[in-house]
C-alpha cells in the first residue's frame, strides 16, 4: 500500500500519514515541522520523517519497513514532499 499523507477536514488532526494499512494522526505543529524539512536531501528527509513521526519503536519499524519495500525512494520522497506542501 505504501506511504502517503492524507489531508483531513478536522481541526484537531488535519492529516494522517498512511503507512501500509495503518493511519497515524498528525497534529498541526508536527505538520508545520515536517513542512520545514522539504529542502533536505532524500535520505535525510526520510530519516527525519521517521524520527519525527515514529514516536515509538513500533511506528519507526513500520515506517522503515515500508520505505525499504519502496523500489524508487526518490519517487516516494517527491510524492511525500508535494503532498506535504498542501496539508
């Protein structure tokens, strides 16, 4: 299923990060922080994304597993960055 951001209409959690079959709710402050990371290189962006959102070992491992399954990491980063701008 992959990894992607999904915009929501709610004020408390304006977006989710979808990782495989799971949804991780993102607070507005976290989204703002993530949007500030968009100028970094691909590997650093993914590493920072995992460390910022993966608040526990289970989430980090789940995100890292999805990233490892991705054949084209540059395409994944491009998709995540472009979606992140619209959150």
